[in-house]
């Protein structure tokens, strides 16, 4: 039986994170979106608050919290700015978690500690131009040469690609594009042969930079290999399974923001001499938004609970991401509809919710991939 009550520490975490988001993120969120401005100052402060390595034990520089606490903080940040929560999610779920699970003590001391403390920022690079959902179709190749690896290839859709200090990168170490031939490397951004491509001009989460990485005879030490050769696919899939819980929590935060904005506006906006929240059509929208939000939050809580217990959670993580991302998109659309013409202009910050929400159905595995994962896990039992 899952206990959904919050501990005093979790309540304090929510209070701290909510106050930070209100004070530090909210004032500039529209401007950062408009200018595609990376929230460097805010990310640094989040590091000081312990939000960038939340699930990392204190001995490695983190906050030593569990996944159930992490998703609470993600929701609070995402409710104000999804872009910043994306940067936070990648650093926590896909970078720190990978180093914690697969790094040796030398790698943890050198890389994990400063990342968990917020002194450095990490990126995660799996996708390539020709291989999005099909990771096995990657072409980037790491050739062993003595105690070095020489890397050549192109990666894309790299969150924090320009602003990160290192990247967790997946490459083939044998020519055949099979999962057993994929390996995982830690590549520091000042490494010769690593070139940063242009920042993508995106529909949403515009304050979070996304770019391509080009490897042209990029030479790294064999000490930067995570795990063993051929373990890369396993590392990537494990990371994404946990990361999807964070994406689902992001979607919950955005859906909550859409609901809160809808409640506020509909209580103030009057038509036909009465607030529009007295009309059945508006009440129906709000009722559905609130119900779907609670259901999504419970799916996230269950996936986080299973992960914290060390139990298999592939199905539950995918269910949480699939459902939460859908209801976030639905809630954002309904929020714009409730606001009418005002929802269509930037000043109210509502149209940004709709633009931001869409990415939750795409990154770290599209909704269609989540359906495949869920159906595969279910049919295993029959």
C-alpha cells in the first residue's frame, strides 16, 4: 500500500521550491521565453539549494533525497517555467543518476560531485539525425586507440548542449549497429574535436538551449568510459526509464499551472453580468482538468514509489509519462480556450503553456514509444 501523505521534510521542500520559483523564476519567465535566454543565474541558485543533484547521496555532493521528493520539486519548478525544469530534470535524472549508478569512485569524485553540488551542469546525448526512437541506428563511432578513444559523428537534440560542462554520450564501439555494441562515455566540453552546433529555434521551452554536437576526431581517455564496452544501451534505457518519471512530474506541474490560471481568470472574467466560471461549459472544463491532474499526479507517485523501492518500474514510468503529457497538453489547450483572445497573446503567459506542453509528448520517448513499452510489459504477463 502506497502512503501518499507528505513528510515534514517534503512539505518544507515544496515550500522552499515554490517560494524560489515565485521569486526567482516567475518575474522573467516571459522575457526568457521571448529571447530564448538561458536561466544561468537561476540554475546556479538551484544548485545552491540542492535541487541539481537531489537523488545523489550526500557523500557525493547531493541532497540525499528519494525520487518521491524529487518529483515534488520538479512539479513546483515546472508549474512556473517548464524550460528550467527541463534543465533540472536532465541534470538530475539523466546525468547525475547515470554517474551514480554506473560511475566508478574516480568518476564520481571528478564528475558527479560538482554536478550534484550545482557547480557544473551536465547534458545527455543519445539521439542522432537518423536515430531518434531507434537508438540502435546510431552512427557516432568511438574507435579504441591504445588507452584512448577517437570519436567521430553527430548528435542532436542535446538539452543544455551549449551551456553544459560535460555530456553523457552514447557511441558505437563496434561497427555493427546493435545494442550490444553501444557504449557510454563522459565527454568534457573543452575536449578538442568536440564542436557545438547552432542553438535550435524551438516552439517551446525556449529558455532551455538545445543544439547539435559534432565530433571530429575527438580524443578522450579510456577512463571516461562509463561501465564496460557494450553496456551503453542498458545504461541509456535505465536512465530513460527513471527520467520519464521526471518528465511526467514536469507535465503535472504545467497542467497544474494551466488549471490555476484558468480558475483565476474564470472567476474574474465576466460575461452577461456574471463570472464565466458560473457557466456549465467552463465548469466542465475545470472539473476535467482537475480530475486528470490528480490522476496524473498519482501515476507519478506510484512510479516514484516503485523506483525508490528498487522495484521494476518501466511500465509505470511510461504510463505516468504517457498520461501526464497528454493531460498537460489538453489542459494547456483548455486554458487558452477559457482565456479566449487573451490566451492567444504573450502578455498573459497562457499561450506559452500550450507551446511548452507539446514537448512532454516528444522528448525522452514519444507517446507512441510509451505505448509500445506499456503494451510490451503487459503482454509479458500473458
